[in-house]
């Protein structure tokens, strides 16, 4: 089955890529991930083009798109290889990551949520710091609600598996 990509989807991808690569609008305004190509997105595209030796037009042509996608893909691959997505702990059987947990597993959960923000409107922007705080729990609850899981705010094996699957589906 062929997936139809809308203009809004393409803009969301562009905005996600720019944001991940650290490009902003004038004055450091973050690129919104809303599917609307407005001035902040155009300013970030222009900054991207300028810093990569492209004509700074603010228009995403094929050359800009290809380079943007390539650099984004490299960044994601580097982050995941550096951190490694590893299996969720099998023991104890009812293990869950909860508020107050500090670990590399929390960092991976936060990275997954950060990437999934592009797909799920309203998923809060969280700090990737390896500390499972209230902001992370809130983002997990929203993710769980959207995916019809128990909205506990804790990451158990079922939530972990859905996070990894949804993240895997983001790879274009």
C-alpha cells in the first residue's frame, strides 16, 4: 500500500529536520513543528542553506531537501548508535521506569519521545537529561493515551515496545 504524503506532512518533516539539526529563526526562535511554512521556518531554511553552501533562498528545492534529509539521517543514526537502542529489561517481570529514575534507559526514552514529537501533536518538548521527571512522565502519559495504553506515565515493557515501534515507523 502506497502512503500518500501531504504538503503538511512534508513541511512537518522539514521542520523536524531543521529543529533536530539546531537551525532556528532569527533571534534563535525555535522552528515550530506544525506543518505551516511561515517566516520562522523560512528563516531556518535560509540559515541551513547559507551554512551548507547552498543559495540562501528560503525555498526547499530538491538540493536543499536531499541535503537536509541526509544530515538529519546522519544525526539520528549517530545518536542512536552512540546510545544504542537496547531491549527493555526482562526482570523483574513487572519492571517499569518511573518518576525519579536516572539512567541511560531514561535518556533513550527521552530521545524516542523527542523524535516522536513530530508525529504526535501536543507531545511536550522534553529535556534529554537521563532524569525521569514530571515532564517526561507527562509526555509518556500523552503517548500512552494516544496509543490506547494505560496512561500511568510509567514506561513498562508494553509502552517501551510501542515507543520503539512508533519510532521505527518514523524512519523514511
